[in-house]
């Protein structure tokens, strides 16, 4: 059996209870060494074989899984955050399907949740934004034309941008071109929930300058939208005394 496990955003105690249990039981662990906190490997048992996939190809990863399965061993494929977001898991699962190797997926806390916690931020403030767009700039991995930064920016919703720290000048230009104001609140969160986490509130127009001044070149998320730094917003109806719900009647 192969378990795809979300490691969480960084802090080793932010893995799920189920994910931790899988790590404790695993005979083989293949972890994304460029992003996963190595302290998570301390949950493994002494006889566990550990592979760093940062140095491996897809074919080599599958070969390890296949060999472990043939030997009746349990494998954990440990991805950063939640593996459903930029985790490259589908290509692994498709090959496992072809080979008849069973697998399942254990969700994790995504980095975009870790970034919000770093800033004590609510992405979906009433009357400010009720949508969160998760996207990235195109690099060596292309982005479909229908999902351009400009097209998403036109909504003026809350946006969380992964894998784009090295392209912040271009990102700012595309955000403004799409419809955000240059003074729209923004934030950069570096290594959310890690011991060396850093966080900076800025604006769409000062993203690149803020990153340069603080020597942020990778492993950061960009948060964009009025929800990042909203001073005024509507109160939630759910807890409004004048709002009737299934569980209580309005009191005024």
C-alpha cells in the first residue's frame, strides 16, 4: 500500500494525526526533500528506509514504490502542504493504477492556510471578499492562457500566489493590468509556520521591492486583496443576534 501524505506547511506538529500515524508505521518513506521539514522524519521507526525525492526522477520514485510493494512493505509518499495543490501526485497515481498498486491520499494543511495563520488573517471577510483564488505565475511549468494572472485579477477577489517569488515585478504588472490598484494590500509570507518564518505587509506595487529589501528569493507565498489589510468589513450574519438560524431564533 502507498499512502500519499500531506506534510503540512512546515511545522512538524501541523501534520494530521492520520499522517503522523502513517509515518510511524511506514517501512519506506519517500519525501519531497526540497520542501518538507526533515523533522517530520523523526516520527519514522528505526527500520524505515527513507528516500529524498528531490534527487529522484518520477521513474525512480515509482521504482521504489514498486519494489516496496513486491516485498509487502508500506510506503508513505510525503508531499509538502496538501498534495492536491501543486503536488504532482496525479502522474504517480496513474502509473500505480497501471501497475495495480493500491494507494490512498491523506490531506494536509496547505501553505496558504499556514500563511493566513502567520498573519492572523481571514481570507473571506464579509463585504470584502468571499472567494480565494489559488494560482501561480508561469515558469518552466506553463499556465493555461485562460488562467492568466490578469484574468483572475479582474475579479478583485483574494488571491494567493504560489511558486512565483522570483517573478514579482512581472507579477505586480499583471495584477495591475488585470484590475488591482497599485495600493491594493498584499503580503509576502516566507516559510509559513517554520521556525524562520518571515512575513511582510506591503502593496501590489511594492511586492518586488519588499522581497528585495528582505532578501526573499524563494519559498514564499504572495497574498493579494483588500482582505489582507481590511480596516472595515461587515459583521458575520451567522453570529448576528438579529439573524435566525437552524439552531437559534433572532433576539432583536
